[in-house]
C-alpha cells in the first residue's frame, strides 16, 4: 500500500477538537465511506450520533489495516461463516489491493487461494494482489488464471490481462466449466478496444459465443472490427451468430450471415427454421419479421407447433412493437390458443395477458403458472389464480408444471456475507397453496430439502407443515439434517432437532441422491453436510449434539477437495475419524485437491500413525496423469484428418505443473518413509547383533 494511503488511515488525530459535529458531517461526505465509519465516526459521542447512517464497513472498499486486523484476526471472526462466505471475503479484500488486509483475510478464511480471489483482484487492476495470491497457492494451478483473464477483460483491465498472460493464462484454451473466453467477456462488457487487442494476441471467441462478439461490434459501430471477426469466423459458428443477430435486432448482420450459411435461396432444416423464426419474432421489429416470415415460409411451410411457438415468442418479445407483431401473426392464421404462455414469465406479464385477452380472446392456460412461478412474479401468479385457467389441474399435472419452477425459485443459497434469504419463495408457495395447486408430496419434499439447503427457515417450516398434512406418516430423517447443515445455519439445525429430526453421520457429509438435481440440468447432485458448508459453528454443533461421525474420512475428502484448510483443522480438533487406512488421501489426490490441503491431510494421517503406501500412491497419480494427457490429446485431435497416434512421451498438457509438484512431493514422502523404515530396521537388527559375537557387530557397523 502507498504511503499516501497509510497516512489517510491515521486515526491518531481527534478531528472533533478542530471541527464541530455539524461541520464534520459535511466533511464526511467528501471522504471514503470506510474512513467515516472507522476513523471519523468513533472520535466522540457527537460524531457517533451525527454519522449514524455511516456505521457500516464495506469490505469491497479499502478498510484501515488496524481496524481490519482487529476484527478478522479474532479466531471466532469467521466461526459462523460458510466456505462460500469466506471465499467472498477473500475476493472482496483482494479487489481492494491492500496486501496487509489480504494477508489477514487469507489467514482468517483458512482457504487455499483460488481463481475467485485472483479474478477479483485482476478485475480491479490490483496486480500486486495478483502476484501475492499467485505466490501462495496458484503457481502450479495456472489453468485457473484463465478465468481471471476473462474477468480482467470484462473489466477492461489491459495491464492485468498482460500480467496474466505472462504468468500462465492462455488464450487458446477454454477457461473451464461455467466461464467464458476472454474475447466474449470483453464483448459483453462492451470493451471493443479490448476485443481488438485480444485478437491481436491470438485470441478467438469460442464457436458458441462468436455471435455475442459480432453483435457487440455491430452495436458499437466498429465496422473494422466486425469485418475482421467475419473474416476469421469458423463455419461452425455461423448458425449461432445468425440467431444472436436476430435476437439483438440486427437485420443487416443477420441477412449477411444467412446468405453466407445458406446461399442460393437454400433454407435450413425444419427444426432450425422454426428456431430462426422464433428468434426473429423475439428480437426484431415487425418489418423484419414480415420479411423473414414470407421468405422462409415460401420455401417450407412451418408445422402447426412451430407456428404456435412463433406467436408465443412475439407475445413475450422485448421490443416495443410486440403488440403489432402478435396482431399481424394472428392475421396470418397462426394459432393463438397458447399465445400467452411465455408472456406469463415477463415482468409486465399482467399487462400482456390482459391485452391478449381483450384483443385475441385468449384464455390463460394452466401451463402459464409454471412460467409465472419460475419468474418469481407474485403479481402474475395472483392474477392467473384469479382466472378460469384452461387445462387439467390434477396433482400429477401440477407436479409436472409447478414442481421444476418451485425448485428453481427455491434454490437461492446464502452466498453473501450477511444477506438473508428472499421472501418470494414463501409468498409464492402460499399463493399456490391458497388456490389448492400445490404439487404432489415427492415434489414438495424436494422443495423442502432445497429450502433447508439455502437456510430458508420460514419456508422450510411452512413446507414441513404441508408435507405432514399431506401425509401424516411423513418423518424427518438424518438426510434432512444434512441438507440443513449444508446451509451452515445452526438455527436451522436446531429447528430440525426440535422437531424430532434424528442425528446421523450423513449430517457431516453426504452426496445427494442421483435423483436430486439443481435447476441446471447439467449440474451434478449437490454435496450436502456440514463439511461442505465449511461452517465451524455447524460442525461444532454436531459434535456437541453427539452426532455419530463417519468412519472412513469422507468429511476430510470434501474439505480437502474444496481447499478448506480451516475445516480440515476443525474436523481434526473434533476428532472426526480419518479412517483405518489412507484411502481418504488417495481420493483427495485423485480428485485434484490443492497441494496444501493434501499436505495437511497427510500430516494428520502421520499423527495417527496411519501408514501411506507412497509407492502405490505415486503409481496411481502417474496413471491419472497419463489418462489426463490422453484426454487432452484427444481434445486437440478432434476433427483433425491426420492421426499420428498417441505417444505419451511427446505429449504435455496445461496444468501438468500441478501433477509434477504433487509427484515430486509424493516421491519425497516415499523416500523419507523408506529412510525411516530402514533406520528402524537397522536399530532392531543392531540391538540383536550387539549381544552376539564382536565380528558381526563390527561388520554391521562397517556396512
């Protein structure tokens, strides 16, 4: 931190002796918000009362180091925070660039620094913080820097991008699951100069987001950049770019791309044709819709369902002329029986549905409720429940329609430091219940579990009453405690116990059933239990309650894979069993846990005198490395015509440094274990030979 910043945080001067309280109030509005709360407000009682609205300290802004250390150095400062919240603490502190505070935060959080922290620092342009984090856990995990590169590009931080590229980030590799490439991120931030610079460095958008970059260049009126992108666009990206241009309402770009993909008046296949018409109806104006409707319909007549989908998309369009588009499409004979289905999920759904009723005689359907509930729009749900909805509303159909929507709206976890759960979940549930439209018990049970997962106690209480009313035999189980423990809320866990929920080892760590899914269909079943939450208070509560502990070390595996060193230490202090062998350590290494977590777990095994077959562990990890190399080679060779065959001697993949560091550490442990074993054996044999003849003793000593 600069000397100027340090001077600004000098709290030794009592400014209240110089200025009156009412003058200090005017001065306060010229100071950084945290300086007011930490330095100015505490000076005396008058300023304390005059600046009551400035009582909060914002972690995203610089905090005086003395104040920060005084709070977060307390061992109990993060006792009630989950792992996600501690990760957020690191990210917020890294974004300020204050290395003293960052060091305190890392020590308090007890987490191995990850891409989240360095991404926050890079997006804020804090290169010193990036360097500090790289030296403390990310050096051998350079693939995580790709996500930081995308974050820096979206924030238009070119120096940070240059630094990341110089320290292992790659423009050629995808940034990993759930993240976008740097060019696409820069385009979403409307930083077209950054897009051009990244292209100069050899970057290219991925095929499925190429259209996003084209649209940004077109909207930013950068014809030079647009032409450059078009000249390099791969064939597989054209169709997605056509749809992106249509959704963005750019008919000229859409026409140009369409002529490139379908020359000589050719038309796309039926499914693609229907999708294109829906997208045009969503994003383009009436004139463009009319043009493409006549052009595409003249070549191939859309199916009845495709026509219905087009007018539904027009009714939910974000363009101001959506009414004109719906009216014109209805005049073309498109079916209007389901025209308001998607419109029910819009923020102004009541206005749209009312207009459709008045102009087209539309009668809302039962299916509209699913869109309204999924959008969390209480007013729309109330409006629909007051209507005579068309369709079957039995329990099975209700579960099919409303079940996924209720699951989606309930799955809102407490990922911020001190923010409570939203109330809309319970309000929507009560509305649906008042109308007698709750889904079947299995679906309600899943919503109940997700309410526990998110720590939504009020919603969970209401859902438990409903489940019990539906089935008097409904009983709480240890798995419910595991879902509640994942929230990290001791209050939720105590509430479950008060209602007879049994204790069980699942509460420490449990893999949810394969049938349990997050709203994202591609996501794995969630890990639940107190170990994954990383909340010390929740773990200690389980121990104090006498909850049976897992015997094979599963909580340690979860904590180590998460890079949660603090939770590993808490589990050890609570005497959670490590298992009878080194199986937990083997799993941790195979799952790619950060090396500091692997070392900490290995040290715990050594304390318990649990032997580790290091030679076998090395062989296993060499096999994992070989498999990963082969997978990387297959990915690179995808679509290639020539095939030179797989040769592991000539193949090297990104992230191999992590394997090398781990294998070197395993080899060092193996050598140390072998040396210790030899010394013990020599000691035993030396003791036996000492009582025999001198010749054997001298021979042993000479050897």
